[in-house]
């Protein structure tokens, strides 16, 4: 069987690569895959591909092979599943299968796998945390939450067996809380174990109040009294982490077992530490809840010995009796309490509702209430109270308030609520809470015929703060700005952070629109002063867009969209201002929306075409490369300028589809020219949207393989301004492309965000001098200096240099003297159709000879 000549190149890539026959047997495997999985290549060749697949995933891999076998040539399938190394380690992989035919007409499958275990574990960890926090917030039963915690850890780290034991303070023993995967007889054997210095891993961890690791139960002295029962159930190692309350008190243990002799891995410690803290939160909240229920069961116990505070007062609010707990709660001695009134203790804002409840109680109707009470030292306590009428001779002569301090519970609930409704960096409302506030404001405005305003705000050029000063400084700036905005808005509305440097404000209950405009102006004036951080001063500005209910819409998303459009109108006009949404903004977008609809059909309707502009060797005048450019001929509007439709494609993401189409056209044309004997590079422009796709480099790899194009014959052009993006996926794609051998070129060099670090890190092959510098050469001093500097820099970095926009022989001679290697522009040729470009390759650039 003859394989493609590009298969060896494909196999040198640093990824797990397999070649399978149509029945799924391994015809070949690269050295990287065999070594990574723990095999020699010869041990895998001839085996079924399922030999390294997790048993639970073999069925779906078999199904994928069948679908690929029954499909068409060129089909590409993606699948995520688990593989097993020879040593038993399980890894998660993202696999891509591609069907092709060899030169002797044999169907084979090319398979490429990438390890995604780390990403999957991170997602599982975050999802597990979120789920447990939701259960705690919903006050689910403690046993249910603890079981979910142990199951979640066992799902993320399948080799672990988890147990949670709860500490009983009265008996000083540990009792079963949750252990869904441990044998029942073993659970019974250790249930109620005493904590102490040599009582297994858990009893010792609770005693020492520290992490305890036992790698071998059979030999460790800590297990001398329990090792027989553990070993009988196949448990060989155990490590335990104490579970602490918010006051650093031990309230249980988190025990982790394994069926072999081992110590915890770093990933194990991270997962168990995270969920141990969540277990502490759940246990403590359950204990607080149980304490509250117990207090209510003792309301009718003897007054003096009630552990809850009891205040007995006359109908005029003066106290006639208080117990010791009341004195302890408030910080006042009993004799001082009897000289003051309820009005002196209750926080003024809560006094009306307290008096209402007491009035109802005095009339025979009692109900619980929560209110705030001020301690003698000035601190505020949250109180849960039950008022009951005091009957004397069948007449209500006063009210007794049985009160319990729930400050700790309330503060915990507030912490849980903050996780769900508030931005952790700025402490402002997050998007979810903001939506709720706007909906409520609109509902109330409908009832009272009022106006609601939405302000959408963006900090101008904030990205440069992060890029130049780092995200730590950027976060501090955002905190300072959020406090500034909150101060300017005050009690008039709610400020929220939507994402990044974008903030929103909802102003409810307005009578006139100018009230919102005044707030916007007030915020903008705050930016007239620099933002100060230590010795650093930053002069920033903001752009604010405004929309109104009911004048623009009654839908939250639409109002936000309109405010966002108004904000971008400010940016278009120069930033640092406000703008109220106008319908003309939407009307301006409608033509583009219609054009956008047609653009999405352009490939299907064969309306797109490509042209090629030659790049020549400055010294020899020989064509070295062809830059591939896309053109659109609209059936109604005729030729649409690239500046118009490419920006639309960028905005909507269609650029990804269009970019792949252009790349395929370039590769196919290169194949035609290659058969004619012409050897040129194909230069193709790519956008940031394409690089943000995690699978971009993989798609390039398959296209090169499909079109049988050598990677070094392809040069991908990225704009210099793209370097401001620090997303890891972009850097991963570019690094992967370089590993494949694809050439990289920086377009418009000198006009964007220059970064020598990126040039060095990515090993860029070519820099293109922007035509704005070439236009006035050699007569412009600044243009000449910049051009000379870029050529010199590229030479020192051993990079190729292309001058764009060359239009005169004088410019060409100037570039030749300065040592510029290549050039393109109208002096040599306008962009040509494929037939015309072929003639140019055949005859050369005659007018320069």
C-alpha cells in the first residue's frame, strides 16, 4: 500500500497520530503517540485501535469508525473520549479522523489526537463548585450535599474513594457523613471512631488539625488498630484533611482512599482542598440551621434558663424582664437593659416593622421576624425573633421577644448570594442582577407612568492599560473606576459591571430624560481628573450611550442593544462623551444587514472570486510569491469594495467561513501552477476571528494534507494590530502553525502595536512595510527613516522584508539600494485573475526588463 508522500511530514508533528485501515486496525503510529501511551510502535501496529480506548468509550469510538467508513472521501469527524495508557493512566483526548484513499486505492483513516485532560478537569472542577454552591444556597439536605461532594471528587479524580466524617463535639467522635463508594461493612467498622493521635488518617487529622498522609496502611503505625478491616476491603492508602468552620474549628474530616500504595498527586490536593472547603460551608450552614430550629423548640422553656435571649416588655416598649442571654447578646448588664427601651436597641430603619409585629402580637397574632439590633459596643447584630403575648388574668399586658443571634448565618448567606449576583472584582451588580433590576424598574414604571434610563459605558482605550501595565494594575484601575461611577450615581440607580471595562447603569423612576443626561455628564466630569494608583496617574475617558423606556423599547435586551449602539456612536465621533439612541442608528445599519444576508449566500451562489497580486524579488525582478485577495461581485450592486464586505464578515464571524474558502482556492491554484513548473509562495490574509477558533491550526493542517501542499509554500499574513490580543488560543494556533512549517508574515508593519517579543517568540518569517511609508520615499525624511529602520531590523532578525505599494521606478531603486528583498505594488502589476497571473508567471514582468 502506497501512502501519500505527506504522511511522513504529518507523522513528525508533536501529537498522537495514527493511520488505520478500514476495519479500524492500526497500520502505523508515530513515535510520539507510541511513547506517550507507553508502547513501542511495533506493539501497536496491527492491533485494533480500541486497544488504547477506555472500555466505557469503545462503543462510541466504534460508532465513529462505522460512520466514517460509510461516509464520503474527505469526511472529517471529531470526537472526545478517554484513552488508557499502558500503565493504566486515563487521559481525555480530542480526536479528529479524516478519510482518504491511498495511491493503490485503499481506504485509510488518518487520526490525530490531542490531550485535553487539563482543560476537562478544570471545567469539571468549576462545574462541581458551582453545583455545590447552588445546593448550599438552596439549603438542600446536608446528607445530599455531602454525597454530591464526594461523588463530584470521585468523578473528577476516578482513582479516589471519598469519605466525609462529621465530628460530634459531645462524644469527641467521628460519625459517617457520606461515603458512596466505600463498602458498607467498612463504613460500619469505622463509624464513631474516637479522634486521637493514632486513630487512622481521619482520627489523627482531626486530632492534629492538619493534613495526614498514609501511603501504606499495612505498615503505618497510625493504622495499627484499623489496618485489618481496611486491607480486608482492598484499601491500601488513605490521606485525610480536617474540615474547618469559618472560625477555624474542626467540624469533620475529608478522607481519601486508594486501592494501591500511593501518595496524593498535585491535582488530587487541589480538588480535595477545594471541595473540603465547600463541605465546611455546607456543614456549618446545616449546623446553624439546626441550631435555629432547636432554639424555636425551646421557646416555652423556663425564662431564666433559656439559652436564647428573652426580652419581656410592656406595651409602651419599656422592659420589665430580661434573661442572662439577653444581657450577653446586647452587651448591656441586666440592670442597664431594664432602664432603656426597645427603641434604644433596634436599628432605626428596622424599628417600624418591629413595632408592627409587636402590635399584632399584642392583638393576639404572633409571627417571627428578623431585624437588626445594635450591640453596646456599636456593632450590628442580625436577630431572629419570636414575639409571644404575655397573658395575665386573660389579658395581654405585654410581649416577650425570644431572640437568637443569626449574624453568622446571614453573613454566610450574603457571601453565597454575592457569588451569584455580584462581580467579584468590583463588588458591583453582575449581569444577572442587573437584568433583574431593569425588569423590576420597567414593571414599576408601567404602573406609575415613569421613565427608565439605561446607560451603557465603556472606558476608552482601556485595553492599552492591560497591555502596557499588566492585568494586576488593570484590575486595580477597574476597582477605582467602579467606585468612582458608584459615587457619581449614588442612590439614583444601580451600577453593574457587564464584562471587561464595560459598565451599565439603570436609573429608575425618572420624570424627565434630562435627569439621566445629567447623571451621564456627572460621570464624565469625574474622568477630568486622573485615576491615581500609588505614584501612577492615568488619564482615562469614557463613552456613554443612553436608551429610554418606554420611548425606545420595553425589552431589556433591546434597550441594552440600543444603548450599546449609542455608545459606539460616541466612539465613532471621538469618544469622551454621551449620546442618546436615535432610530437613525438602526436605519444606518439596515443596508449592511441586507448586504450581510447576501454575503452569507455569496459562496453558495459563486459570487466570490480570488485575484492574485505578484510579489517580486527586488534584485532579479522574478515573481517569488502571489498574495491571494478576495473579490465579491453582487448580482444587483455589482462590485462591492473589500473594505465594505470584509468588515461585515469580520463583525459577524462569516470571515471564518470565507477565509477557509479563500485558503482552499489558493492551495488549489498552487497545485495548478506546480504542475506547470512554477514555484511560488502563496500568501493568504487571515483575521483575528479565525485565530480565535481553537481548531484553526488543525483545519490548516488538514487542508494542506488534502491539497498536498508543502507547509513552507504557504505564508499566512496577520496584521500587526492583531498582536494586541493576548488570548492564549491565538498564541497556541500561531505556535502550532510554526511547528507545522507554515510561514508567518506581519502585514502593515510599523502602523500597529509593535512587539519585538512576538516577532522573536513566533519566529516570524516576513515583515511587510506598510505602503504609507513607501509612498513618499525617498523624498520624505520620516518615511525613509522608518523604512530603513524596518529593513535593518528585519535583516538583524534574519527576516524577509516586503515593501508594499511600490508604484515608481525611483521607489524600486531606493529599496534595491537599501537591501529590501521583495516588493509588490502597481509598478509590477495590479491584482490579476488566475489566467492573467499564469501568463505573468510564464513571461515575467517584461516592462522592468
